[in-house]
């Protein structure tokens, strides 16, 4: 929980101070749009490395340096006053956040196994709460005239204290060493995960299966919807519905609050329905909510549409992470990394897709893409299989 709060708070605090940091350098919207691509590039680089090494190192050995890197990099980013330095800092942000994100989700899978009931959504609720709190702190600090670097340093120092206090409780998931007979009759010590995914059955390590690819596709579509809501919900309320900036901000708030609330209570519903059925019903809720809101086309319906989109989407990725981390014959870290790979392109292609369609048919019609994506998730969810009996 501390790791999820840490990453959410650090990212939320940074998001709240972006306008101040941009002001330090004097970037235009076009320049900023190019520079921020450095962060997802850094994320992709780290995912390539993490996916290969996490079965051998275990998630704990990566999560701790990842958390430390996040705590150090974010305040440094706020001190930059040159374009090249900010670009490198954002690249480092992407590297460090990915170094923490996949391992912490892998550790969450391990904790969920020990609890023997669904709790993944609760972990992601901690991230959402941290993001909301971090953003609020950033706004308050900016209003009080506190420099971004100072505020982020203080915030991250507090988070570092929480990490130090709880790090000893992280599960030790280091792969056990197995003795393997080589072709020349000699024996050698190798991590068990290098030969059988920790199953002890002597099979070669698998990287991707049709079921993992299916889960990655669901994560991609969900993240496209989430990213589109973040980027376009306020625009829809403020401009398309001509309701003003305040209503636009409230439209996004409906989405954000619904996501956080849904994650707080989602695990109970997953426990009752099972993960496969939960995915289907969640996607249908998102599709119905957005379709109805767009058809009515009023301010009130926009609030309801994005609230239902947030409620339906909130627990899909956590549930998919839990499924991916329990695939037979695949180490938990590699399964989670596969879903992260599937999810990653959404941050690059999601918002631009909506923008391109909006340029042709208007934003209201373009948001129908979210309905189509949600319906596709519902269809794909019908092919999801529980890798183990439902948690109880």
C-alpha cells in the first residue's frame, strides 16, 4: 500500500506543479507536447529490461530502488530551467516510475495470494488516493507561492519516511535456487523460475500465451478509455456543451472520484462475481453510461456518463493484473510485465485518436470511440479464463 501511495502521490504532486515548471522555461503548448513524450519512452525502455530480469531477481529487489529513484527524480525535475534538462528529467521519470510500477504490482499479486481473496483493486485505490492528495497539495503549494522544487522535496521526504517505516514488510519473492542436471551430467544451481516459472515442473519459461495476450489487449483498451477521459472530459463539458470551465473541471472530477470510489469497493464485487464476469459487467457499465450520456447530450448527462465510465473502468486493470500474475507456467513478474506492455501504447495513441476523430465529426461523436472500446472489452472478457479457482 505504501508503494502505491508513494507513486500516486509523487505523480500527483508533479502534475499539480507542471504549469509552474513550464513557466520557468517558457514552453509553448506545442513544445510541451513534444517534450512529454520523453516520459513514455523512458517507461518503454524500463519495461523491456524489467520483463527480462524480474523472474530472476524477484520484484522486491527492483521495487525498492524504483521507489527511491521516483522520490529523487521528481524534485530534480522541478529544478530544471532548460529544455534539454527537462527532457532528460522526464525521461528519468518514465524510467523510474516503470521500475517501480511493474514490481509493485507483482508484489501485490503475491500479497493477494497470501490473503486468499481479491485485494488488487484496493492497492490501486491507494494509488488513486495518493494521486488525488498529491495533486491537491501541489495546487495548495502553488497558490501559496511555494517553489515547485521545495514543495516536491518536502512531500517526497515524508513519503521516504513512510517507505523506510514499512519496507521491511515487503514480501521476499526472490526465486529459490534449483539444482538442474546439465547435458554433461554435471549439476548447476539456477533460479527455479528460469526453468519452470516457479512451478517446479521443469518446463521452459514462457513469455507470452494467448491468454496473456488477451489480458494485455483488455488493459490497452481500458487505458485508452481512461486516458481519453483524463484528456477530453473537461473539454467536452466546457466547450462542446458550452457550459464553461468550471463545469468542465467538474466533469473530470466526476470521473476521477468515481474511479477512486469504485476501487475502494471493487474487491468485494470481484469476490462475489469472479474475475471474468466482473470484467464483462464492468465494461458493459462503462459502455452503457457513456452511450446514454452522449445521446442525451446535457451537462447532467455528461456528469453521469463520465462517472459511470470511471466506475466501470476503475477495477479492470487491477483485475487483469491479478489474472496475469497467476498464469500457469509464467512467473508473476513476467505476466504483470506483459500486461504493462499491452497497456503502454494507450498513453501515446489514446488521446490523439479522439482528437483526430473529433476533427472530423466533432468531440461528442468522437467520444463514441470509448463506447466501442468498452464493448470490445466486454466481448474479450468472455474469453478470459480463471487460472486458478476463484479466490475465497
